C-alpha cells in the first residue's frame, strides 16, 4: 500500500538536499507525470535506493519540492516589507519583482504545476497562493495603508488596490507566458509593463501635489 503524503514523516540525512535539488530540477522541467524516479536519481547523482530511503513515494518528494518553492515565493514577498519610500519609488520596484517572478523559469513552472496537479494535490494551489501571491498582497496592502496615512495615495480598499496592481503587472506578458507563446522577455519588455502598471495605478490612486 502506498502511504499518503500526510502519513509519512520525511527522513533527513546527508544527501537529503542533494536529492531535493535534483528532484526540483526534474519536476520543474517535466512536471509530475513526466518526472521519472530514474531521471530524478540521475539528476541528483544518487542511487534509486538512496532516493527511496528518503522518499518512498514520488508524491512525497513532489510535495517537499512544492514546499521549497513556496518558501522561495515567501522570501520574495518578505522583501517588499522594507519598501517605505514614496510610491513613485516603491511601485516600480514592486512591479519589477512581480514581473520577474512571473516570467522566470521557476514562476512559469510553479504556475504550470499548480494547474496540472490541481486535482491530484488539491491543497497545492492554496499552499502556493498563501505563501506567495497572498503574502505579496498583504505587503502591498500594508504599504498602501502607510502611503494613504502619509497623504501619498488615496485608496478606500487597499486589498482591491493590491489585486489591481498585481494584475496590471501581468498585462501582455502573463498571457504570452501562460500559453507558451513567448518565454524570453528582455529587460526593456519588463520595464515597459512595469512602467505602464505604475502609471495606470497612480493615475487612479495617486494624490496630486501642488
């Protein structure tokens, strides 16, 4: 009988990180179904016996990799916590961070895996959302509250505004990425979207100064 992911305690050891990094590369490249244990072991530079000693089920390994990607998103969101300059300075940087993650290899793979494995791992999408986009949303909302208090922005619903800003940062690029039409975006491509997102947002919520 195959153990469920919730019932297994992951064993850690000397080659744990090595196995996890190899699995991360293969899962992000091939998805869950396309990733074979042989490929993961080869990528990690370990034997199948060693791999199974840590992860007796491929599903357990996938969940562990997913948790790692959630942590990466969380770190990116935490970086927004220290942005306290005026909106004209903060928003372009926030836009760049959102856009860079969306078009990165990791960002594309995370989105693809969440969609592809939604039925197999129904909680996976929620986990990614809560540790990534939801944290960015909270950080933006907190920043907006401060900017409103300083008289820099005029916003009644900071969470709606945070959602709107994130969506503006997806203009043009996200659709192309999602449908696999385009994978590579120059810095000029990204700056164009970031600039448009900031200008549109400030046109709606910015406070005009005398």
